[in-house]
């Protein structure tokens, strides 16, 4: 597929424009999916925050929710050890909890009242966060890894695509053990085929948008 280079700032603006122009229900649920391999720049968290900051000027209030605050408790995540890539891939994310507390309330029958965090993976305790209400027309940006193909109800998905070689170079050393999980994700889920927008992010300073081929627009 054709690839179109774009600056990080222009990428944020283009994504914000697309999201702001997307119509559907009362709210829009957008995933920003990818590995945390951008040196703090072109990561799902950084991109979601930047896009959320650009949306209010386009008439769309926005909130960012991190999937890591919907991981399962350590007693479940680490039952087979702290560095098991298969468990990380299959069982760390509490899909039901994330759907119940965040995504379903922003669906067709929802009331717009969401829980921004559920479980703190550092303290391994409930965050005791209060619920917040997203105004009609608002956008949820759900940032995290391995989000697509899980059955999460989403309206739009952005995937940051990083080649295996670049991922091996740039993934923080303390989470290098997760590399096999990302290989499985690519092989089994093929997130590039599921995402509405695919961003090549091998070099966080020089991203590029993968343009759909004619007749295969996402």
C-alpha cells in the first residue's frame, strides 16, 4: 500500500480532523493502539493525548483512558510468572471490565458516564476513581497495546505499526520480554487490516500514514 510521510504535528491535526468529522452515536469511541516504543513521542499514550488536546478546538470534547488501568490484578496477571509473553497477550487486559465501565456507557444505549481508571497496576489496588460524564458529541481516546481483535466495541481504530526490527530496538529493556506477544499479535490478529488508520512509526520523528489501496478503503 502507498505510504505518505507526515510530520508528527500534521499527523495530530489530520487525526483530529478525521475524528471530529466522524458522525455516529452520541459519542465516539476511538482506539489508539500500538506498542510503547516511541521514546515518549510516537507512543499510543503520547498520540492520544495530543489528539485529545486538539479536539476541543474542533467542537469535540475528549477524554483519554489508558488500557493499563484496566489490567487484571497481579494475582491473575502474574500467576504464571512476571515475564510470560503468552499470558501478557491473552490475559492481562480485563476486556469485560473495560467494556462495562468505559465503552458500553458510550454506546447506543449508554448514558455517557464512565470510569476513567479501575485498577492501578503499580500499587495493585483499586484506584477508587470517581465516575465522569462525557458530554454528548464527546470523544473517548482509548490508548494501549494489543487492543484490536479483542471484541472491544469501538467506532474508530488507529494503529501505530512498528516493524519487528524497530520494535526490538526501541522497546524499553524492562519490557523486552513482551516481544513474542507483539509478534503473535501481528501474525494472529493482523491489526493493520483491522485499523481504520495505520501509521508507520518506525522512526517517531518521521511517521507516515499507510494509504488504503483503491477499492480497499477502510
